[in-house]
C-alpha cells in the first residue's frame, strides 16, 4: 500500500473559553452534525492536493463550522478502513487543538447543526469511538495559550571547509531552498516576532519568513552555540518570557543548543515526550527542521516536530 493509496484527512477540537472568557475557568468545544451520516463528530475533512495536514485541518474546520482558528497541540491520529468506490481503503486523520478566533455557523448540506458544549456534554454526544480518544487527548493537558516555533538553521555547507569566521558562514543553495520552504510551513500561524542567534546562517534561515510577513529579525547572541553554554538558565527564562506573550514567536538557533534547551524545558515542566527515554536527544532535528512548542500559562504542555516540505539536495 503506497502513501498515494492512503486517504488523508485532518481536523481538530475547536474550542473557546466558556462565557466568562477565562480559559482557566473551563472551555467549550464545537461538535458538528452531519445529516448524511446522522452523527455528531469533530470537524474534519480530506486534504487537497499539495496541502499540509495542519492547513487542511484549519480549512476544513472553517468550512464546516464557519470559525477561523489558531493551532495548538497535535492531538494524534486515527486510522481506519473506509469503503471507497467498492473497495476498502485505509484512511488516516490527524487532529489538532484549535482555538476559535472568530466567525459564525451557517448550516449547509454537509453540516446542518453545530453545538458548543462543555467537555462532559461533548463526550456524551459524540457518536464515533475514535472521536472520544481525540477528545480525551485534548483533555489530558491544559489548553494552549501561546506557541513558540523553534527552528534549527538550514544547510550551510561544511564547517571544516569554511576558512573565515564561522559566525559568518552563510547558507548554501540547499539551505536557501529550505529557508524558502519555511514560509509555507509556518503559514498556519500568525507570527508577530522573530528572534535568531547572531550567526549569519541562522538569520538567513528565517529572513524569507520575516520578509513574507513584514517582521524584522532580532538577534540574540545567547541563542548561539557560543553564547548558550554557561547561560542556560537565562535562555530558559527567555523562552518562558516569549511563551507568556499573546502572539506567536519564531526562534532560530543551532543544533548544539536546541536539544539541550528543549530538554531542560520539558524536564522542568514534567512533559512526557514521545522519546522521553532518550532525554534531551529526543529533541534533535535535521538542519532546517523545526518544532512547535505549545504553552499554557508559561508551562510547556506539548511539542510537535514539524515536517517541512521536501527540497532538492
């Protein structure tokens, strides 16, 4: 079975604070009713050609509910077999936590009703067992209140072959393509601030992103492999400061910094990562790779390794 034969879809748990407006006071989630199946479910739908899973989740949620949203934690995936054109075809659906930003529901042929419900009520109304597992994953952590996107600089040739100051080593051709690919990868987030280590290759990695959204890149030497050692606690505090802001922040650093930094944050906040047994090595990433770090009130509650669009060698 090839990837092309697997039907891919995406959706999410669309949520908003309860009427008092404070997420800490409880949340409501949106369930939709599909007349074709006469079921109550989480909003989801199939990917368009060339579309990422997260982009599809946001689009489908808006199409089915009328609400735009801001992505938070990746809640997992559901796999099952669906009869299609007379044959059984595997289907994989990825889900995210999505905070409602605004909008209103209009009934249509695909979805004829929407209800905002407290979690226990939503649990009782959901029709499909697979949706119950996703809602349970949503309930397992506090809701995301902020996101920091952490990027490792893109490909920059060989350190050994570079004759000048290593801080001035630029991206190579592949690295420039990787940097350009970050623009589409990060499109689901509304990024308001970009901070980079003060190495040329780090700044160049996120300059195309900044240019595309009209945000200048700020440099911080403590995010570099030269500035980080001995200042680990200060950089951890910087990340927590960024996490307490109301807007999404993008941070670019280096491979000798990121695994240790994210490992410290995860360990301090008791976050169980998929590879927790490997400690800080679980946060290693390739050049041009990135993580979405989800926070709730300054506490790290979720991490997701982001799959960048492929680029030529």
